[in-house]
C-alpha cells in the first residue's frame, strides 16, 4: 500500500462536505430554535443532540456493514452516493421550515442521511493509507475539514446577514460537489477477503471490553470525555457570545471561525508531531493546553474578552477571546488529528470501518451528553452561559487521566517489499 498525498487531499473533500454541513448547523440552528421557535436553553440543548442520538444508532453499524459490503464501486462508496445527496436536499429546506414539526422533519432527514455516509467516508482513509502515515493523512483530511468549517463559520456569517437561508443553501451545494469529487477520483482497494466473516460492531466492542490491556477501552472513554468538553461549547457558543459577551450571534459564528482556522493551520503539523513524538504524548499535550485555555476564558471578564486588539483580512476584528480560541484550535488539532489513527491501529485494515464506528460511537455518546449536561447547568445557574467554560476543562483532564493508561495505538512500520 503506497501513500499518495494527492489522493488523500481528494479524499479530504468528503470530510470537507461533512464539516460545512455541521458547521452551519451548529452555528445557526440554535438561533432558529431560540428566536424563531422560542425554546428554552435546556430544550435547545436537547434538540442539538437529536442528530447525535440518531447517529449513535446508525454510524457504528453502518461502519461494520461497510466492512462486509462488496460492490463493483467498493465497500464505502455506495453509502456516500446515497447519503450525501439526500442530506444536501434536506439541509436546504431547514431554514424555510415555518413550523417546528416541519423543522424537525427536515433535520431528522438530514441527520439520518449524514449518519449513513460519515463513517464510510472517514474509513476510506485507513483503507488507502499505510499505518505509519495515518496521522499525517488524518492531518490532511482534517485540514480539508477545517477549510469546510471556516467556510461555514466565516462565509456563513456573511451570508446569514444577507439572508438566514443562504448559509444552508451554500452547504447543500458544497456537499454535493464534495461527494462527486470523492466518487470520481478515489478508487477503493479491492484486495480484501470477501469470504471471511468479520466481527460486527457489538462483537468488536465485546473484544475491546474483554481485552486485558484495556488500552482501546481507555482510549475510547478518553475520546468520550474530550468530546464531552468540546461539543458542549460548540453547541452553545453563539448563544454564549450573545448572552455572556453581548455580541451579535453572527460575530459568535465568526469567532468559532477563528478557532477553526487555527485548527486548519496546525492540522498538518499535528499529524507530523504525532508521527514524530508519538500519538499518545501529542494528544496529552493538546488536552492540557485546551483545558487551560477554556478555564482562562471562564475567569477572564467579558469586557476584557471583547476588547478589540486588532484587525486582519478574512478574520475581521480580533478581540482578546480570539487569542484563546486560536490557541484552542491549535490544541484541538493535536488531540483530534491523532485520535482516529490510534483507534484504527488497534485492529486490522479489514476492520477499519468497524473500529471507525466505535470511534463515532463514543464521540457521538459524548455529543449527546454534552449539550444536555451544559443546557441543564446553564439553566441551573440562572442562564449563566459562562458555566460551559468551567465544566469543559474538568472533562478534558478526565480524558488526560485515561490517556495515561493507553499503551497501544502508535504507528506500525510498513513492511519493506
């Protein structure tokens, strides 16, 4: 198996499409729920987990199914060709839904279709990449995903001011283009054993639990806890910006774009660092930095956080909080880039889809728990949106403790032919 940078960049367009959709969704759906449908913070938090609840039941088994599927166009591609267009269509109708039941119908269609193709498109990376290059490959893919997030946050912010529907229509168009590019330029390997039955998701989870080493189990729970901290902030940040900082929600979206930009800028470097000093050490460093930065935001007064210190092209005005978010984006790249390669390198390439599904099982569970926990805490503290910046570091340091016991998942050297 040879490593091809060009092919990995093209594969990154699939993750690009996913990131555009969810960037716009997380930034603006909470605003619709609060301003258009007048839901409370707790119910907004619950609504923002509905996509993850469906993904919890769809993504892991779809990953295992894609391991076993054999078609002329590959194991993963059929899911992409069905899920991407259907999701794009539903996404375009979300902003024009006038009543809550219709709004829920479109978002439900979106989340089901997106869950159908996210695991297969991500599982394509280990399919076409040798073990010792997977951190670098994941850096490239997340670089492309980060560009999608930047487009969704920064471009979405501009389009939202013109018309709230425009960011959604942009996302629909881009995800179609992304899926077409992946289909045209990525050819799946066909050298997998089509007769040998691979263990399914539940069987693989039982193996992980029964493993005496516990490295895989500790890693999966660490993933749960660091996503618990991150996704809760992502789901509530535009409302945090509006209620805690006193700025426009569109500017809150732009600030998330600052985090995403530095995630992108450090994505490739994070993969190189993970390959150089080890994935576990790199992730642990990122966790410490991320937790410290979020705690710093909590303890810094809003007047200081919103003090403008400069202006830059694309970024626009740069307040003090942007410095925290930019550094957090770099720290998040150290964590996120190296975690999936650790998971898939605890199994064989033939089962990459199943273990990618386990990765999404635990990250999705945390995405369900995070907004609900934080929505409850916000209400419990009298609608104090700053609360999310206090509890997230706690989850990060629990993840750090779990990572200390992980002994496997580093890159395996490719065999010399």
